[in-house]
C-alpha cells in the first residue's frame, strides 16, 4: 500500500473519524439524491406584510402545484417558549422531524420583519431530518424600489448562507429571488429542484429568476451536444440528459475515442471525435447534427463541459501551459458559440435553445497555482452574462454552473491529505459527485426553468468564493 492508501485508511478508520469529529470535522452524511422530495412534512412560514394586506399566495400556490400539503410553521416567541426543570427557557419544538421549511419572505421590506424569519427558522432547524431543506423565497434586491427593501432582501441572502453553514446531516439552505413577473408554475419548477435530491450538492446559493426565460417546449427528444463527454462529469451529463429522452451528441478528443464511443452507446446517442480548439470545430459539430439527425435538425442544448488543467505557480508558468488552458476552457467555447449561433447555419443552435457552460469556484475565488485555470473559468462567467443579454430576441437562454470539489478520476490524483481538506472545506463536509453537476445542468437546460445569465454553484457551500 502506498502512502496515500495508508493515510486514507487512517483517516477513514474508527479512530480517525473520532479524532476528526473532536477536531470539528464530523463524518459526512450520505446525501439524499434523485427526484424524491423530503420524506418528512414540508412546513410553510409566511413573513407578514407591513401594509396589512393579505400575503401573496404565490409560494403557497407553487407548493400546491407540486402536490405538497404544507403544514404551518411553529414560531419562536416569548409566549411560545417553555421553562424546563432548571429554569431555562426552551423554544417550541415540532412533534417530530420535518423534511423542509419554506419561508415566504416575498412581503419582507422592512428590517423589523427579519425577526419573523428568525422566529420560524429556530424551531425548524432543530427539527430538520437528514438531507432536509431550508428554502427562503423573496424578491430580488436588484428590482427593489426602495433602499430599505433592497437591504432587507440582501439581508435574507446573509441569513441563508449562515444557516447553510450551521446545518448538519446533509441539510441545505438556499434562496430563491423572484423576478417581478414570476408565476406559480415557474416558482414550482425551482422549488421542485430545490426540495428534491437533485439539488443535493447545491447549498448556500441564490436562485435568481428572470422574466422571459420560461418556455413551454418539452425536454424530451431534444438534440443535446455535450463536449468533454467521454468520462467524468461530461459522461454523467450525457447519461442524465438521455434519461430524460434527449438525443445526445457526445464530443471529445480523438485520444478518448474508445471511451466516448462507449458513452454514446450507453446513452443511445452519437459520438463526434473532435479537438474543440480547431478553428472549424463549430462547423464540424453542426455538420454532424445534420448528417445524423436530418437537414432540418438544430441543436436544442449545448453543454460546454470540456476542460483541462495545467497547474503551476505563476512564477513557473510558461506560455504553453497558459495558452493551452485558455484555448480549451474559454476560447473554444467562444468560437463554437459564434459559429453555431449563426441563424443561417444548418445544424446550428435553434431559437429557444439553452446554452450551459461549466465554470468553477476557482473562477470566483482564484486558486494558488491555477492562475490560468481561474482566468479561463472567470472568463466563462463573463461570457454567460454577456451572451444571455445578447440572445434575448432569439429566446436563447444562457447559464453556467460552477462546481466545487467533485469526485472524479482527476481529483482522485490529488494527494490524499489535500483531497481530504478539499472535501471538508464545504458545509456538507464531502466532495460532490459528477451526477450532482449533471442534475444542475439538466435543471438549467430545462425549458421550464426561469433563469438566465446566472452561474449556479454546485459546491456544497465551499468556503471560497461567493
């Protein structure tokens, strides 16, 4: 057994887990994944508006659209507390475990109303089942008409992130920020993802909704192009789209041809061996789509997953390593998009399509020894924001995901101690799986998802970045 194996065995032994727990690193909980909603009751709490008007029923109607019969929340106030035998006051408690609490804070526009959020979260957090959910729904600070309203809405973001760091046993906390015209059906789409196991590794994140990003088109039968599809996250993305009935075009370099062919066979799709850095990569993808799916076929979704690492401290980083990373991770995406977005190109990107690009938490926070990689991934985020605004007239939606530490063959090569540190640097105390990234991408690529120009972190609330 090599050194990595010895260290890994020690860390995962009974003694190792005990020492880690005493050091403040308890064992990670197996996360709830898949389509299922929480097993326990879902509780709905509503922040009462300041103007004596009846609360908006948007959140309640969205839960109803999911078939959820929400229970009323227990509220912590001086009147609802009890005194124990030692004379200490105790907050009110739920009779059993709850699966989730959804806080309707759409009526919150004054600082004093934030007390209502505290009052409903205190009992709920103690009662959450493993892999439970805290979801706060509020307005977007960017659309607030008053300064205090914007401040209160932003304060909810701080509450959400702090709660995420306090939760245990695989529970997560997220915030949904509504657009002015968000409908119950659109909100239901986001709540379904946020409550289900599909969002297992999305924690401490805002879902910023947009007007005009929702489409009635069906997800089944779409042509989906996935670059970097031969292994790891790319292969998981291909499998996940295929499970929803998509026709998948897997793209990867010729050296990965055998693995790519295997993935394509497994998903009943097609394989295109292609170096995406060649100048005519976009044209070749479009030609493949026409040849395999017919002269009128167009791309409904493209996922830019291909990426490489060439890590070196900047003082040791030469132009070859610098240029290779930027060429694959950023320049190729820009060039392929430009080619496929030509409305006159057969096999190009269709009107109403979805583009999803993979960024990284390193693009937000930077990373020692990864200046080239961080630059490329920050560039991807800039591309998402700029391109989404420019394609509105064609109803093309552009979003991104920023994975944190994901368990892949690539991360398995990281020295074991560094790997354990990375795993435990998130609120969920573990690395994510490729399927976690795939689930977020399928969610963003769904025609019913009302998000545009956003980069959603899939990182378990990693301590770095935003």
